[in-house]
C-alpha cells in the first residue's frame, strides 16, 4: 500500500511499452511522478534510461529522491538495498502503468497486484 505521509512523494514506475516492466533489472524506461499529500500528481515525466542496468537505476532512484518504486519482478539484492535506503518497494505488479499509478494514488496498490483485464 502506498504511503505518502504529510509531504510530497516521488513515485517511480518501471515501464515497458504501456505496461509495468516485467523485470526491474531490464527496465529501459521509467515514469517519475511527484505527488502531494492529497494524492494529486504535481508533475510527471517519462525518462528513457541511457543503459539497462539495475545498478544505474538504483543510483537514479537515490539521486532523484524517489520515495516509492513500483515494479514487476525485482531481485532480492536490489529489493533489500532499496528497502535499506528507506525506499518503499511495491513489486510483482502487473498492468498498464497509468492505471497502476491511479490505483497507487488511491491507496489500494499492493505487492502482487494484477490489473490486467481478463481475456
């Protein structure tokens, strides 16, 4: 469940096409959204990463002041590292990234959430 507290938060979602990227370590594009304490998006941007690297992505997360990471699969090493750095990680998420962001802002996104529509 997303926690924004009383101040603004920065959410990073790993993306692939219009979906949450299935693997953190293979993400080449991310959405960064700055959210106020009311859950309103103040600013969002899509960033194409210069390299596909979990280490570089972790570095970006720290330098950009990201407070929450939403992703698909993530290796335990990176999950533990980000958690140790006090970054909330909501992983194993499946679905269109814009819908995932909306559910996160509503406070109902959890680890393992599947927002794919049944066929």
